[in-house]
C-alpha cells in the first residue's frame, strides 16, 4: 500500500571544510547526526493486535528548532573528543 506524505521543508547547510578537517569530522558523521536530530532513528517496533508503530529517538526539541540551535550539536571527533 502506498502512503502519501506531503513535501517536507528543505534545510540547506554549508559546513565549513576547514573546521571539519581540523576536528576530524567527516560528512557521513555530520549527516547521520543531523538526520538523528531532525527525523530521529528507528530503534525498534511497538506491536499491538491493531497496529505496528516505529519506536524513534531524536534530539530534544530545543536542538531542532532552528539552524542556530543545530549549531549547538556537538559531534564526536576522530580522536574521541566532542567538537
């Protein structure tokens, strides 16, 4: 069964290449963290006789409100520290 989903807003971010290089953060890690922050990650399923639902975790609302709040997210760098 196909389900219709309305278009989502688009957010364009332009990471600073120099900052990413210095902190050893790669684009894949950045993308994963942003997806987790905004859309969440499915960690399991809830099943009942009537329906099945995804169990999803995502960042607190305060970290998802704006581009500025996304800049507060700290990523784990290649050397194990948070940037």
